[in-house]
C-alpha cells in the first residue's frame, strides 16, 4: 500500500473514532467489553480464571482484556475505549482495500468498490461501536487476503488471532479453511492431495494452537465452554420435540434470509441473482467463483449453528459475507451499459438502510445499522430529566441492554443502576431500541403511560409511569 493511501485510511479512521467517542457500550458489548473489562481492570488484566460466573460468557475475554489494558495506561473512559479500537479500524479498512485490490486493478474502480463496501450499514455501525466485531473482521480479512496471495506467515498470524477473539472467530477460521480448500480445488483446479501438503497442514495446525490452548484451559479451569451453568441466557438447544425443532429451523431460515436482505442489502441480492441468471451465458464464471465461494462458505459454520439454536445469531455475525457480496455486485456491474446509474442505486440503497426503523413489536438489529445513533443523546436527555425531577434511577426499571448501571454503558463512574423490568415498578425507562417481547409491550401499554418522551428520526426514549395497579399474577418474571 502506498503512503498516500495509508494516510487517507489513517485520517478516515481518526474521523470515525473522533465522531463516535461519546457512543456508549451497546448490546452484548456491555458484558464482553464493559463488565468483563472493568473486572480485569480492577483485579488484574490477565485474571481470566477469576472472572465471576454471572458475567462470564465463555468467550475468550479479548475485548475486555484490550480495554482493561488501555484503561490502565490512559485512564478508564468511553473515549479511551473508542481510541483502543483505532488500530483495528485502520487495519480493517486497509485489509478491505487489499481484498478489493485482488479482484480489481483499475484505481478508480477500486475506490468506487471501496465506497460500496464501506457503505454497508452493518459495517458502519460496528465501526462506531466498541466491539469485538471490528477486531475479528480485521483478522479475518488479514487471513483471507493472505490465503488469496499465498502468504503463509500472515495467514498464520490472521488465523491465530481470529481464533481467540470469540468462539465465532473460531467458526470463521473453519470457514476460511473451507474457502481455502474450495478455491484450491475448484478455482485453481488442483488435486485435493496437493492441498494436503506439509506447508498447508502445518500452517493450520500452528494457527489452531492459540484457540486450542484456550479451549483446554477453559475446560480445565472453568469446566464449561458455551452452555452457561446458570443458563442466564436460557438453553439454546432445548426443544420439546422434533416437530418443535423443525418449526424453529424453518423460522430461523426465514430470519437468516431476512438478515442478508435487511438494511438496503435487498437491492444487492436481487441485482446479483438477476445478473447471474440473466447474463449466465455471457459471464466468465471463473472470474466470479472465488467471490461466490467466499460469500457463501466463509460463514458456513455460523449458518449451521444459527439455524440449529432457538434464537438466531445477529446480523453482524455475517458481516464478512455481506462485504464479499457487495464486491461481487460491484464487479457484476461491468456486465451492463449504464454502470454509473446501477452503482448509484446500489449505493443509495445501502445508505438509506441506515434510516430503517421497524415497529416496536418487530425485533430489529439495532447494532447493525446507524439507526441507533439518535438514541445516545436521547438517553442522556432522559437521564438528565430524571435528575431534574428527582426520579430515582435505582428504583426505575429498564430493559436489555440498559438494565445495568449507567457506568457500564457510559464508563463515567455513575453507579446508579436501572432495575430489570418486573412490571411492578412505578417508573420505566423504555426505548424502541430495546426489542421487547409482545408480553412486555402489552404490560407497558395496559399499565403504564408516557410521562416524558424524547424522539428523533423515529428513535424514542420514553419515561413511563405506572397508572394501573398490577397484581402479582400479572407481573412479568
């Protein structure tokens, strides 16, 4: 990469962090970032064995350790947490550009393709949040680019770190192995026995060592990996019958299809499917087969896990597939005469995807587009209103991911704590970004009224007060 390109990506990464350093910890990152990070910061950065059971999610505590390290050096704050993401944001942007560079050589087309990939709402949202997604996506593309260019050293580095960010990182490592195998045998048309060479076997064995060591340590010290002993998040595989499992599987397939088409990606998918069918006789499939393999099989293991469990995994889990499909769509534009118009339509679809807000009863991937941005100022305004009107936050109920201390979200030392909702509280702090169940929404509608509402771009924060007496039988447990 030339110095000019590196400088541009450095400045872009700087602007991303600068503009997002007031965004709090969101969704699962409250646990894997704030809670685990705070424990390690207070008790020792590598005190993984003593992480309390109630905040132990089983994953390698990569993000928590990273944040604890940064806080130890620069001070514990939200700004420090965002700046700790800077090297990974920069690395990810560079690796995405390298990925594009492998398939596209013309400079002006590389820039346009980069804009299309960068415009993906899920990528944009992850770039402004403190999260492990950016970290493992960086290592994923480092490994993938090394596989495409046959760079064994950086392939090992990328895979080794990818496998210890989260369990999902380990799944992505398995996906990359499948991608490597299929590209070697299908695209390069080499024999399978040639793939199983000493160099290849050693590279994957060495890459698997960090994850393998963590898993052995985890089982030895903790005695469990994924199924939490307290079932804090429920049982993912507990089905009453085969019929129940098949019904859930069918629902999960529909959800998976929706996730790939959500937030404006429907335009990309329809364009790809339409073009591959309409231009099937003109297309030189060899030019597109690698991207098809990467798009489909990089998250292949995650598909299987997501379809089998009760609740499907989030949009962001398939980020690497989204980006690969975006590059495939961009390359397919060359098959048409009006290239600029098609590009503009696809880019606009993705941009407008950030403004999609569904009804309160529809579970939205709030951390997978920029639609959540207004929430942060609305939340602060609501908390300020509570302070002005002397409403006790410790006696106010809220919902995931806000049913925790203010400090766990804002890292500001404010240890006042929103209670988990039971239906008996006088006040409720509600936002449509919380994805409530129909049961919880019904209780709010029947027994509470809005005392004060804060709203912007269809995102709301409502401070609600109980108006109806609730019996113990109707309370939510």
